[in-house]
């Protein structure tokens, strides 16, 4: 069991949304397709969130 991990709900703020968009683009660029293919545009990532 991994200790020190806590799951919390996120508020939908512009800052949180920008971080989620950046994270999605980064993981797709690193090879995780997660239903998207590289290159993933910022607009497509924003639409997803």
C-alpha cells in the first residue's frame, strides 16, 4: 500500500483547468494515447476538460 496519497476534488478554476490541459497534452506527447493521439492541440485538450 502506498501511503501519503490523498485524493481530493478539484474546483473548476482557470488555473486548475490550465494544469489539467497541460497534463493531458504532456502524457499524450509521452505516449499515453488515453483516447487521444499525438500531437494533441490545446483546443482539443480544453474541450475534453
